[in-house]
C-alpha cells in the first residue's frame, strides 16, 4: 500500500476517497500523488472523520453506482457532511436528485436532474473528449483560464440551472459542467484526465475551506 495513504491520521486532513466500487480510483490517486496531496480511502462512516475533504468518484451507470453506494451505508453520513465534498463524473450525478439512467432516485443533495443526451440533437453519444468549459470565477476554478478545455466521457448530463451552476459546457445543448450547493461540488468532466487545468481543479478543491 502506498505510504501516502497511511499518512492522514484522525482529524488531520487530506482527501478521503469514497471507495464504493464504482470509480476509477487509480487515475484519481495518481493525479493526487503528482500534486503531493495526501489521500486515503473511505470505507466506513468513521473514515469520513479522518479527512478534511471528501471525493466521490464514479464511472459507468448512475443507477448501479447508487445501489453500490447504498450498500456501503454511507449515504446518510455523506449528506450530513459540512466539509468540502466533490463528486466527479458519475459521482457528480449521484449528488443530484434523479437520473434518467435506470430511472434512479439519487442522493438529492443538489435539486437538479441528470438527463440523457437526445440523439435528435445530432451529436455523437457518448460525449467523449475535450470540451471548453465556461466558469463563473468560483473558487473551485481559481487560476483556471475561462473556456479552458476539460476531458469528458458521459452519455448523461446535469440540466443547467443558474442557481447551482458554476461552470457550463455546450454539446448539442448547454449543460452544467460543474455545480455547487453549500459545501457540495460536482464536476462532470474528469479533472484527473484533464492535464494542468484539471490538476488545478483538484489542487483548488484540496485547499477549499468552509
């Protein structure tokens, strides 16, 4: 086991990654290592207390990911967190209210919905590759150039809602590339695969204080 994963003792800090079997954790941890950001895995409710920041990763099917998250028994504790929380890709979708993927009820932390791209938009699905992101100077995007490019892989998107939107992108329609409600943040793109701009997002998140 990587020594860095052993470092953050109770209450000291670092990023806790929710380990529920639905995330590409290797690429995320590799990015955190490049940034020299301490991290560890969250497997139980008590693990949530060990870290100052929490990331919910995710790839694949939102409904299936939600079922896996339920099995951990962590949902109530995650929803009660007052520290910074970041959902990435499907992890972002999990903090929304509902997904058309599997007609799934999600954690309903941010009252927006996850919808499927419509083929009538004459776009290739899934949305895969680099896309410009327009942000609103939120602290998560500190030192990130506006309209910087980030890497996306998704067939479902977060509906645009100006109340919670902190960054948007266009792919056949305008959708939320990043959202925030209180201490909960979400990004649809993969910062760990988005080069320097993505690493800046992870660095900014690790430095957030509430």
